[in-house]
């Protein structure tokens, strides 16, 4: 079985190579990623709790889904693919902004990502893939901000970083 590859990029998001995902995280190399935020008609965000068997950050809460693009795949194509794989539905997505972040984990791995933040809208009930997701819920944007402040340990490191950037974006764009 071929191990999952990530796209290594420079700080301008230009592809400079590929590498097996685990090795890129062990070496903390900058690679392309995406984070999907799905909102409903109440302006709540669908959060997912990572499955218990995940190799890092198990059972922590994060945005609707996130992952890595494959070679030749657009950000939108990758977001829709992973949304369907993890949450069991597809919706239209819009690439709204990108930024670079770095987050280290207790197990020695580091996420160093050029992250493309995608936004979509959905009012249904997901059909979660239990290999990927333990649970899901809708939460209001202000409620998430407060809860991260009060209970930071129940959220993934990257979600705390990405949510801060997302919050700034939605405030500036009145979403």
C-alpha cells in the first residue's frame, strides 16, 4: 500500500516536492493543507471530535474537517473529497484565505502547514465515518471562542490557531 504523500511547498505555496506524510510531520517541513469550516443557517460551525484511534490528537475537537491536498488536486476538490470521506456529505466550498502555521505535539510530530481555509454551508445531518470522527456538533462562533478560552485542552492545537484566524476573517467580512 502506498503511504499518503503531502505536497511540500515554499512560503509562496509553490510546490517544491512531495514526501510521505509521517516523515513530513516528523521533520516539521512546510506542506500544503486545508481546513474546512461548514456553517449552518444559524451561523453555527459544525465541529468534529477526532476518532479515538487517530495517531495524534485523538478525541479532541476540531473544525469540520481538514487534511492535505493530493498532487494535481485543487483546494476545493481536496476539501470536498475529505468532507465526504469524514463527514459523509458534500457541499459547495469557497477558498477564503490562507496562512502558515506551526504546531508541535507531545508525540514529537509537528504540523507546519500552508493552510487554505475553506468555507461552506450545510443544514443537514452528517453521516460520520467512525474511523475518522467520534462525534460532531454545531456550535456558535462566539460560543467556540469562549469555550477555547475556558477549555483549551479539549481542542486540537491547530484548531485553536486556525479558529483565531477564521474569527478575525469573519469579523472583517461580516459573515
